[in-house]
């Protein structure tokens, strides 16, 4: 631990402690972590004084202290209405923390050509393209650059890395590349509101009170996937275990045995798609019947597919395999009977919530909250689009605001496609700015 390193005092049970640990780790912040229940160092501290602190608390090298908010609330939904009252102190705490750690949290300018919300693969790719092409670019990232991809142990299907690349490495390189081209990237900063305005077209308000104006925007805030909590699943990510549907991986499992976890439409669509390649597809579904969670037409097609088996009332207990996934242990919920299922791949589709980064109320979303773009806007009805010209490919219902990555309706939930969409959005922004 270097001198000048902040110290965190925490207990494993302190609300917000795991998120704080992730925040520091993903942002590569050197720190000393003192577990007040287990660290011998804690025995030397004044127990009464620690007892009075709201943990986790961070002690900075200058002796100042930042305690946890009174009620830590993890952000899963945009801060609005009653929810905002509950969640805002936690968001402000994270921004304060980022600022005191010396991470960039305040925009240098008041106006930008492009403001990008979300610093995952889509947002960083947009930043690299925009900044390298001379557009003044601000990226707002509420947690850590890299997004979901940054947390992936190994990404094996991204172009140019034949032996795979860790998400952390990819995130760090993309971050560095965007900075090198001159993009400004704020960290630990949430978009509070974004709304259209005359002249400047869009005003973005940040959780720390900063306000910027933008000529155009890219929304790339991604989706929170629900994780499958079973031993072995995390370790085999990318080595047979995948989150999200399987448009490209299906080819890899031609003639093999695969499993899909989940009982909603996305899981049904993935199973049908996989059935076109795999020898057998087993759907592992916690509920008692598919019909209660899936559209009728999908249930019918699944029931008549000769190579799809559906195991309702069943859950995954363990994923096993030497270096790749080889089998799953599943358990029937009613009888608790366990059995083993050969599986070369497991696709997890148990739901996720799109983040909307202040878009609710002024950008068109579908029933599940995904943002609708391009020609699909017109298909949903003329009221969704205000101009004579047609919307550009990734354009939202607000001209000049483009959507990239997982949050876009119909997007393919993969790093490569998010990167592609982020770069494409900037080409479309050039087209938009040339006409405005
Ligand atoms: C466990 C796991 C493993 C995966 N493995 C692979 C793989 O091996 N190969 C592959 O191709 N794909 C993989 N994927 C899918 C891939 O990670 C995603 O498709 C990709 O990250 C989507 O990129 P994105 O930029 O759209 O969104 P994200 O990566 O989700 O990034 C969005 C970013 O926006 C930020 N944000 C959200 N809301 C706000 C806000 N209001 N203000 C500011 N910032 C905000 C978030 O903090 C996040 O950093 C995996 C996904 C998961 C969950």
C-alpha cells in the first residue's frame, strides 16, 4: 500500500460495501481495506468511535472522512419521484467519493458536440470515433469505464484476440484510447435528467449539479442482467456460459448439447434459434409451466420442436467442467432430486432491466423499457417521429439523440455489436450535424 492511499473501514454486512469494493477495484484505485470484524488492525482502533461511524467509511490521506449515506440504496432504476428521494443520497455519495479520490467528475466545458451517457463498449467506441474525428466529446459513466464487458473474466469472441481478452484489459485499453484522442470521461457520475432545449438541442444535468449542453447525444447505458447464482457459473463465463441470447454462438454448438435457463420470450427465442444447430436444447425453467411466462406462439413452436426438451419446476444447482462447461447439475424444486445434464453451452436469459439514463418521458421506449430507434419508430406510428425525413438508423424519437448497445431495442447483446453501434452512431451524428 502506497503512502497517500485512502483507507476503507467496512464490515462485510455494511450495505454498499461490496459495491464500494467493486467501484475501487474496477477503477483501479489503490486503497487499504480494513474489515472491522476480521482485520487485526481494527483491534487497535477505537471500537467506540468505529461504532459511531456509518460504514463503509473512507479515510482520505489528509485525514478527512466520508461516511456511507444513512440508507444505502443500490441504483437499479432511474432516480424519479419517491425513488429519487431514496436513491439520490447514495448516488451523491458515489460522486463525492469519486471526486475526493481524484477521479474526474466535473466537465471542463459547458457545451459539447457529443455527450455520451454510459462508458461501456458502446459508449467508449462512440467516444473514440467522435473524439478522433474532431468532435468535442464528453462521456458520463456512473460506475467504471468498461461496463458489463469490463467485468467479464474472458471475452473470447471479440475480433483480434484469438486467445481471448479479459474484460478489464479491454476496458482499460478502450478508456486509454478514448482519452488519447481527447474525449473527456467522467467517472462515478450519473445523468440525473436530460431534456431537449431550444438552440442547444439537449441539456444534461448530472447528479453532482453540473449541467452541460450538447449538440447531439449517444445513449449507451446498457442493461442490468440478472445473474445466475450457482457455483461454477461465474468461473465458466465465456467458456461455455453466456449471458443473453445466442445469435453468433449458436454456430459454435452445431451438433452439441446446450441448455437455456429462463422461461420468458427471450429464452424461448434463444432455444428455438439454438435448436437449428444444436443436437439437443434443454430449457431449464423454474416456473411450473412455460405458458405463464411465454407467448403462446413460442410455446407451440417449442413443444413441436423435436430437439427441445423443457424441464419446468427445475433450477441449475452447479455448472461443471475442466476448462470449459461440460455438464450442469439441476434440481427439481418439488422433490429436491438432483440430476446431471450434459451441456457444452449454457445460455442464461433470466431477465434484465434496461438503464435509460434520463430518457424516460421524452424518448420512445418499448413495453420492457428498451429504446426504440430508426425505422422501427415509424412502424410504431407516425406520432413517434417529428420530422419530414425518416429517422436515421440508430436515431431515437428525438432527432440528434442516438442509441447504441444493449439498451437499444433489437440490439444483439454482445461486445462486438455494442462497439459497432457506438462507432456507427458517430457516423450518423456527422450526417445529422451536417444538416443542422
Ligand atoms: C457476465 C457477462 C458476461 C458477458 N460476456 C460476454 C462475452 O464473452 N462476449 C460478448 O461479446 N459479450 C458478453 N457479454 C455481453 C456484453 O458485455 C454486453 O453486450 C456489452 O457490454 C454491452 O455494451 P453496452 O456498452 O451497450 O452496455 P454496458 O456494457 O452495460 O455499459 C453501459 C455502461 O453505462 C453505465 N450507465 C448506466 N446508466 C448510466 C447513467 N444513467 N449515467 C451514466 N452512466 C450510466 C453503466 O455503468 C455501464 O458502465 C457479457 C455480459 C455479461 C453480463
